[in-house]
């Protein structure tokens, strides 16, 4: 009997090794594969990130209901790094070394991504990052399913400079004080300079995470805008600070017709707790809006509404909302599944190689493609105006998907950088 059990165990181990699992120790057992979910469920970023955790879980439920990935059920491992950047790195290490996850979906802020990046590279594991960011990075261990600056920030500013966007001549670059806003604004300042905008017509303002008093800043913006030239605000405020910012915008009567604000980190979810009637006409630039009319989006929003109700998700069970990072999260999970099945393996190098060229019909209705080399998605760009009900009316869009440019041409020396990550290292696990 002991010999028979030993032979069975040997056969099972051989089967696992044959599909690329034995050497990496990913699976605790042959019929499940663990996946990490690394999003803040508390702290200043919980307003934005909690719903991404739920999006991952919804996609996993869908995939499991259809037989899983390579016939294996996905087991999510959810952790809460609590908007604490060093804790992100600790939790990432825990997911990879203790929980033995095959892949991790997570992070929102660039500071959290920068915190975990050395961990994923050291331990040779994969991270799917679903939020727009400042670029200036390519890693063999990260797939970026959010926008690079040329897929969001640059088109938004070009729109505001155009006749349709109000021909803005002066600019307030307002952000949370960390790497994403500062680097994005460095790129935008160089872009504006290339268009003939003088330094005197550009103001930069930064506030800490969790900042809540925008009275003085809005008054400054009003004064700057009163000096003769059409002024626009580019907002890279992140997290729950957006609620007091937009409330103060309404309190001081700063209308979109006077000084339009375009935001890169404000979507349907962040506007949930705000009276949006005074904000009508202000803008956001994303690669997806809930209001987009497409059969794929109808299906996505209906699935989310049903899931939110079934799981009793706070806020969403009564008022289900979808947004851009949810879409980017959803795309990433399905592309990972497709790559695993193409590679017939969970091995990091094999899955990474299989990711290049993966396509998926996104909820936006656009077919998203993972670039063959640079680990970024080709994405369509949409600019939407805030409506009284907190949704967005699309006022401008690209004709089709735009290839990401991780290395912005508006930063000196980037023309010499390669549009692909270094070769995949040997698996060190």
C-alpha cells in the first residue's frame, strides 16, 4: 500500500513538473494555483483600491466557473498593505515566498509600485499593474495595463490647448506629492515648453497624501486665472483627497467654463461621495468610462452589478460603478490566463514570453493588445466631461489604440533607451 501511494505521488509530481510547476513550487496541490491580490483596503488609497480587489475576485470567480486556468482553480490570496508603502514590499515578499503565488495583481500609486519592484525582480515573480502612471520604467517582471503618459496626460493637455478644449494658455499642475505627479508634471512642463508656453504661465502645486484643506489652493488658482489668459488645471491628486478638492472647487464656484480641470486619477468611484452638479464640464482623461456605449461594456457593467449585489459590496450593491483601473485589472487577469495557457506553464519566463501580442476585447469595446516587447498595452484614449449624475460624457477619443511610450521623448536622454526590458533572468526561486 505504501509503495502504491509512493508511485501515485511520484506520478503526480511528474505531471506537475511537466506543466512547468515542479521547479518553481507554485502550487500547494495539483488542482489549485494561488494568485496574489495586493491592494490597499484601508488608509488614504482604500477609496480607489478596494474596488480593484473586488474586480480581481470577480474575474477569478468567472474563470473558475469555466474550468479555471489549465484545468486548475485559481485561489486568491488577499492582503492589505494599508496605503503604507514599505508594507507593500513586505506583503509582496510574503505573497511570493510564503504563499507561493504564481502572479500578483496590485498596487495603485507609483510609490507602492516602486516599493515592490525590487522584490518582484529579486524573487523573479510577476506583477500586473493596472493604473495609469508616469512611465520612465520597464521591468521584465511587470506588465503595465494602465496608461503611459502618451496614452493619457499628453492627449489631455493637447485637447485643452485645442479650440474644442478651450485654447488654454496658462497651466496649473496640481498633484499629490510623490513620484507619479512630479514625474508626469516634469514631462508636461517640457511638453508645454515645446509648444511655446513660458515658465511664468506654469504653476506647480503639491499636497501630501490625505490632504483635506484646498481652500487656499483654489483661491490661488482663481487669482492666477484672473491675470488675463485662459487657464486650465491638470490634477494628479490621488486617493481620498479628491473628495475635499472637488467639494472646494464647487464651494468657490470655479466652473469648467472659467477654469477647466482635467484629472488623471479621478473616475466614477472617486466622484461617488461628491455633489457633482457644480462640477459639470470638468474633465477626466482615461482609457475607459462606464458610460461608453459598446456591447462589451454592457456585459461588463451588468456582470459587475450582479456580482456587487451577490457579494454585498458596500456602495456598489446599491449603486454599482465601473472605472478605468477596474477595466485594466480585468484585462490583465484574462491576458495572464491566456498567456499561461499558450505557454502551457506557470513558469515566469515562459508566461512573460507568451504575453507579448496577447489580445483581449476590453469593456471599452476596443481590442487591447499587449505590446510584443515593452510590457505595456496599446490603449485607446478617451476624454470625458463630468455630468450631473457623476458619470462622464465622452467629448474626445483617439481613432484607435495608441502604442505606449514608456520613455517619454520630452525627457532628455530617453531616445537612447530601449523599448523593451532586459532579458528575463534565470528563475531564482
